C-alpha cells in the first residue's frame, strides 16, 4: 500500500507543475502489442498498448478501437488464437474519455487486465486435489481519463469470477469459487516544458474458496501491487532520453480446511523490479528507440516446519537489451525490426535438510536462440493491421510460394475514428 501512496503523491504533485510540454507532440493513433513485440519488446516508445498500464493514455487514443488477433493456437487454420482481446475508448467531451477492455486468461499484457498472474487457482487446486475451482476467464475492465489544464488523470476497475458447484445425488454438495478485482490509477502530462511524465500504479486482489460438508472451508487470498513510471526527457524536437522503472510485488495466505479445523500458511511470494534507460529518436518517417535494462526477480517459498527452510530463486538480468527501429516505406506500409537479449544470473536454492539448503548459481541467456524480431504495419485510412513477421519468411525466399508456413506470428488490429 505504501507504493500506491507514492503514486498518489506524484499524481497530486503533478497538478502544480507547468501546463504544457514543448515536445508533447500528437501521437500516431496506431500500434499495439504486435508493434511492441516487433520492435524488441520496446518500452521506450509511445503506443496505445500502454493504455493497459496507464488509463490516462486513453486521452491520447480517444475514439479508438484496439484488439489483438493474437497468434495461432497450435496448427495453422485452427479456430481461435492465443492472446485475443478487444478494447474501445470514446471521447465524451473535451475533458472526459471512457472505455473498456475485454480480456481472456491468456492475455499478453499486464496490470488489472491480466487474470491470475501468479496462478492462485492452480495453487488452490493443487492443495485440494483435482480441479474443484474453475480458472478465471472473460475479464472486463472499465476505465476513464480526465484532463485538467493539460494534466490527465486515469482510473480503471476490473472484475472477473468463476464458480463450480457439485451436487451429487446423495451426500452434501461442494462449491469452489474464484474472483479477482483490480484497480489502477495513472497520470500523464508535462512535468516541465520538456519532460513528459507517465506514472501508473495498480492493486489486484485474487481469491479462491472451496467448501464441502466433510471439512472446514479452504480460502486462498493474494495481493498483487505494481508501479510503472516513464519519463520522456526531450533535448530537442527529435531526441528524448527515456528512463523507465517498474515494480511488482505479490504475497498471500492460505487457510486450508480439513476435518479437524483450519491451518493457515503463507503462499509463495514474488518480487520483480526493472530499471532501464533508453533513447527515442524520430526524424521524418524513421524512429529508433531502445536501451539497456536491469531486471531482478525473486520467488520465495515459505519455510515448512519440520520439512524445509525458506527457499528463494533469484534471477538478475544485465544487460537486458530492448532495441527497435521503425520506418514508413510508403504511405500504407510500415517496416519494423527489433532486438531483445539478456544475460541472466540465476540462483536456485533447494532443501538439504529441515534447516539447511543447497544453492546452485548459473549464467543463462534469453532467448536461447535468436533475439531478432521483424514486423510490418498496414495503414488504410483509420484502420491499421500490425504484425510480427516470422523470420523464416525471409530465409525461405522463393520457397514461400506455395509453402505451408505462417507468414505472421502475432497480429493486432486497430481503428481510429
């Protein structure tokens, strides 16, 4: 909750800064997750994707529909896809914009639109045995933004739930439930005449429960908190330094019921921290954006009395590079290329005895192969179709004629009206 307090203080402080930035240009109302991916999972650019993290961005992408067609489920020409979602936001008047996200359990983004990020339903079902609790799906987020003298404030609320009841012919019935409610807030504006500030925070409360006549009620609860901040520090109309910071913390408890009562224990906790600094250079139809990051991920398993001590898996990544370029080839066709790679140091602890533990430290690299990404964007009036391109399309050359391979890996569609 302290982190949310920091966000609110910054939101209030923003009111007293100057009203306009010399370089806060009108954003291009196209893009989405496919664009982010094809530019090396780039966080150093402005894009409608970031409305997911900060609802204040909806003021820049008003009267806008965005959706991911996603990637193929398994085989080509199969119905459905991975990562599909849809959103829309509408300007009600000069100051007020409102909208909604509809997302599935395989949503590729984060914040409150992401369901059960740390698998609370899976933890519950693993403890009870079987699958008495249905995984969450079909999440709805409502969001809005309001502009006051050049300062935009955003808020979003999301909710999803599931229920599974078993009523046998004889004996008592059992019921498993899951739910998640999330709230996010954001601020977007000119901190000074040449600095754009993008700050957001969220808090999410996933929970599960299971009841049957043979035991006391089992309840799992979790709190997930996150903060994201970026700054665009312009040194000229074409060049900006972009620092980024993000933090996510998850913790929770489990009240496990049986025939004799309830046992309370802590759930595994997760901490993720990222800080990076990049550049955003745009001249004419060409954009270069990217830079290095430092990542820290901690996963902690609580101690189990008489069985194992507390165990931690720690991964640090540096350098973690996200770099991408984009250029308009012609009016209706955009080309993109990106590169992402990181050097990781992973420390894994395992149980040696009830009170002692082993540790193995390994250097790894992500991804295991490659790191290059390609993409294209098609523009037809207000409609845009953005895609990541399978690199094998270039390697195969003329073999693509009549071939069976997929040309596009991930697709995003949008329409600005």
